[in-house]
């Protein structure tokens, strides 16, 4: 147990820094590491990816609060654009969690690997949605929020990979997009976690100390350190150049894609 908590706590430091710097919620780091950790501890292979997804989303909730608060203090969150997106997220995140649990673990691993690779290519080659000077209409924001929440739940992430491009296309600067995305990760994590919790109730294959598909030692270990590291990540984002942020994130995603195929 002590070894587990140490691993999860160290993971939380990197997750917090990533969440603050990139506004990605940290799930892109959490899920691959948790899958490897769960397999190493002898958990049943057919539930490890789902358990990693649920635990990731629960951890992101606490990390997201710390990260969003840090960006709020920097006045980097556009609440007028965030609100309608957040309403759409509620429906999409819950539905996405339910859908993810219908897929086999091997399929989810491939989906995550492909997503990470495509995201690395998009960021590395600076492929962006067309930016608009005017704020999107509410109905568009609701639909976008539903899609962001749905896909984020399947991938176990805080939504930054989808939310940041959307907010950028809505006319926000990169820093404001990262801050608003960090805030968007809170409802994504909350309602996705709810779905993984409800759908896992009564499953005998799940290990002890689990609430549905949420493994409590992992959530505790990651959250207790990530909430402190997130504020430093946010501070770094405001001092590091956009080019450095872009290539750092692209490199991280490429490594994750390779790892998910290998395990």
C-alpha cells in the first residue's frame, strides 16, 4: 500500500504540473501510468483500463479545481464562453462514461493511442480550427460541450485536447484558452466520475478500496500532490513561450501514444 501511494503521489506531481501548464487535466498522463500500475499489482486485465479511466476522472476533479483557481487568479478564464459549454459537458461526460464501459479494454487502449498521436500531430504542425472574432452562439456551445464531455470520458482526460482548440476558434488567446479549458475540466471530471461509479457498483471483479470503477488509493495519492503542483504549472505557463509549450505537449503526447500500444 505504501509503495502504491508513493507511486501515485509522484504521478500526481507530474499530473498537476501538466494540468497547470497545458490545461489538459492530466488524464493523458494518469491513464497510461495507472494501467501499468494496475497490471503490475495483479488486477484483472479486462477491468484495468476502465478502472484507470474512472480513477483518472476522479483525480482530475481535484486537480482541475486547483488548476482553474490558479488561472482564475491570473484572470485567464472567460466565464461567458465557459458557461454554455459546461452545461453541454454535463450530458456528454455522463454518457461518455457509460459508453466507454461497453468497449473492451484492448479497443480503448488503441483509441487512446490513436488520439494521442493525432493530437501530437495537430499541435506539432500547428493545425488549428479557424478563429472567429465573435463569440459562438449558445446552441453551438451546448453541442460542443456535449462532444467535449463525451470524448473526454472515453479517453479519461480533462478535455483540454478538445476544449483548447474550440476556445481558440472562439477568439480566445492561448493563455485564456488554457485557463478556460482547465475550468471546463471540473464538470467533465465530476459527471464522468459519477458515471464510472454508478456503472461499477456490484462488480465482483473490482479490487477492494474501489467505488465502482474508481480506485481510491490512486485518487488519494494523485490528488494530494497534484493540487499543489497545479498552481506551479499554471505559473510556468504564464512565463514560458507559446512555442515551448506547444512542442513540450506534442512530445509528451507522442510518447504516450507509443506507450499505450506497447503495454
